[in-house]
């Protein structure tokens, strides 16, 4: 599990936006890129080339769940 302290200092490598933890993924709060980074064995894989761009509706649902404005 990624600690709250670590999550608070991490950011999206592309946009520097905050991240939210959703299951085994870190989701960028940037509404333009909507990048999703996987977490393997509690280690975030923060490579832009290996991230996935989320569909807008799915991203919005996750942001609302985490109390982020969309």
C-alpha cells in the first residue's frame, strides 16, 4: 500500500498534477491527460509510455469518488 505521505509528494510525471490512488493504479487529476499509472508490488510505475489514458467518463467517476472537482 502506498502511504498517504508518499502520495502527497508524488505527481504525474507529464503534467505535475496530483494523483489519487484507486486500487492498483495512480490516477492523474489532470482533466486533459487523464493518465493512469499502474502500481506493481507497491511500486508505482511512473513511466508516461506505460501509462493509459482513461476514458473521460471513467476518470470523472473516480475524481468524484475521491472528492476532486471535475
